[in-house]
């Protein structure tokens, strides 16, 4: 299966490197998303993969991580300074809503 530019690679089936790749269309994440499952079923792992893939495509994200499970993300703001967030803020939108 060939992946398109808007596909988010989330894993592969059994069978090693030749296994079928599993992907989702990035356009499916235009508003909200939810991941449901039992304890230990891989929700956090899937969330990390999805968020990393979306961030790589510069999709704007707002993440509320109440438990602190997502602190291993590739994209972090260690100093939490306002300037760190500028690449992900549209200036005209911020001016209108501030």
C-alpha cells in the first residue's frame, strides 16, 4: 500500500518490515478526536504516535494532558516561554481573539 502525503503512519501489521502499513488520513482530524480503550490497551502509545505525526505535518494541536502521560513527545516546550509557541500561532487570529 502506498501512503499519500496526508497519511499518518500509526503502525504496521504483523510480519516485520514487509508488513502492511496502517495509516489514517490527516484530514480526519480537523476538529476533535478521542481514543477509547481499556487499561493497558495502548491508548497513550497511539496518542503519542498520532500527535507526533500531526506535529510533523504542522497541524495545530491543543493537548490537555492531565495525567502527564504525553511528556515524551518529540515536540516540547521546556521553558514554557511565550515565544516558544509563536510558530504554532496565527498572528491575525491571535490579534482578533486576544
